């Protein structure tokens, strides 16, 4: 009977040894993967920091360019109004009445007006 109990005890001890060996191998794999994960997380952290810096720089650039664009739009609007007044003065100097010029400016788009004025200048220079 002692021999059977010693055999069972030896079998249980050997099973525990093999089980511990298998668990140790799995634990080693997990430790290795954990180290790789920590390395990848470090690289991800650096990338996130660079992206945050790039986004901040992009926002600053966009803000600056927005201000510049607003200034350019204001200047373009001023130039458009000045050009419109100059065109009106030019048409008045050619002998058209102020009412005709005002109606023409409202009805006629700028490209058509330029073509019309160029056409009348050619007729005058040809005669």
C-alpha cells in the first residue's frame, strides 16, 4: 500500500513540476510581450507629442493666415469699390449721364462693361 501511495505522490509531484514548467514558459512569453508593448507605447507617446506640437503650429499658422486673408479681403473690397467709382467716372467723362451710368453699373456685370468699353474705344480710334 505504501508503494502505491508513494507512486501516486510521485505522479502528483511530477504533474506539478510539468505544470509549473509550462506556466513558467507562458509567464516568460508574457514578460517578453510586456517589454515589447512598453517599447511600442513609448514610441506612441513620442508620436502623440509630435502630432500635438504640429497641430498647435498648424493652428497658429491658420490664425495668422486668417488675419492676413481678412486684411487682403478688406483691401480687395476697397480696390473693387475704387475701381467701380473709376469706371463710373470714366463713363461719365465719355459723356454718359450719371443716371445712365448708375443703371448700367447695376444691370451690367463687370466683364460685359469692359468688353463694351473696349468696343467703343476701337470704333472711335478707327474713325
